[in-house]
C-alpha cells in the first residue's frame, strides 16, 4: 500500500494526472527500486539479509503499480517514470478500481472492489503459494531421500 501515499498529493492540490499525482511517480518501477535500496539499509533491523529485503520490497512495491494497470478506472499508471510520464493500462482491465475515500470503501461499491480483488489478485496468489509450497516440499523430500 506504500505507493498509495500519493493520495496525500490531493491535499496539496497536485492534479491527479501530474507526475507526482495519484498513480504517478510512487507507482513506478524506479520508485520500487529506490524504496528497495533504501529499506535494504535497514535489513539487519528487519532481521533479514540485504538481498532478501531488497527483493521483497522491490517485488511487492513494483507489483502494486503493475496490479493497478489491471484496474478499470483512473488515468493509468506511470510505470516508467522518470524516463516517461506516459501512463499505462493493461489490455485486461478486470480489477474494480477502489474508491479513494475510506467512507466509500465501506459501502456496496467497496464490497464490489473486495470481491474483484479476491477473484483477480488474492485467489491466484493463494493458488501460486500452494503450488510453490507443494513443489518446495517435494524437492525437500527428493533431496532428503537422495542425501541418505
């Protein structure tokens, strides 16, 4: 959710379509890499290695912007900022765009968004995790049997 800190720009009259507006710079791949580099400096406090911290933050932050390209609203995502201010949408815009107001999140519209995100984000993520856990356990068993 960190990239959505850009909604604070509305309070400072920064236009939605501005490069520092909503889904602008903070949703870019460059921002994901920058955030990963900065948080990597705190890896020991996070009880992790610098590489694991970097990869976790880079992938999770970049995935936010990429997933936002699959939503059916807004003005697109500035994935390539600072090299380009062009905003992108995916060919498939299947995820319901979330309201920018907490009040509206807890409404019928918010429920539609939650259902959409469950189907298009969380369910595939759960399936992927289960598959990876099964593959990992099979590899451990195979390695354990061979090592004996």
